[in-house]
């Protein structure tokens, strides 16, 4: 009899602690969105070994309602010396569409936004199987006004241009 009551007490304590941790997890959710902003020095609309990461680029995270598109959450950030940004996000945004987008380049010679690399979608909920609070966004880019020397060779190395003899 004492053995059964000990098992019941243990089971009750286990259930209570599970419910307590679940309650804590859902009331104070926070995430970090991390990514990079680059200058496409070859004007090929993707990163190459000649791409330069931009310090001082402005990015913005926006979450919108799925229906109607009203903004529910927004946060801005500036990239560091390595072109990286980190945005702290409060709350669960499971029912929203969240994207990071480039706002402004710090350089006059690299200010044209790369279409298709101007925004990156991120999922900001714990209800998706990802345990860590960090979410990584795809790199965002700007185009340099004129390609730099060496781009032709980079495209050959990547197999986009055939080698001519």
C-alpha cells in the first residue's frame, strides 16, 4: 500500500512540474533573429568570394497578420563590422508572417537593393520543433554600382562561364 502511494505521489509531482515548466515557457517567449547584409560586388545577385559584408546597413523585422496584413510587431537593427545583425524579439508570432528586410545601405556605391535578396522570412514560434531561440535569416544584399575586377574569373570558377582556349 505504501508502495502505491509513493508511486502516485511521484507521478503527481512529475505532472505538476511538467505543467509548471509549460506555463513558464509560453508566457515569456523570446527569440533572436540573426543574419547578414552584403554588397554584391559582381552584380550577379548572389554572394561570391568577392562579396563584401556591410557595416552600418539598416534592417527591419516586421511581423504581419496573415489576414489583412496589418503590422503587429516591428524592430530595427544596424549591422556590425562583419555585416551581421541580431534582433531580439519578444512573444510568440506563430499566427503571423515575419520577415527581415533591408532598409538602407551605408554606402553610396552599393545602394541598389537586390531583388529576391531584399527580404527573408523567419518563423518565430516554439511550436515548430526548433528548440533554440535563435532564428537565422538568409543573407540580404545590395548591388555595387559597377562590378569589381576579378568577377569574370569568379564566374568561371563557379562554372557559370565556360573556359575559353
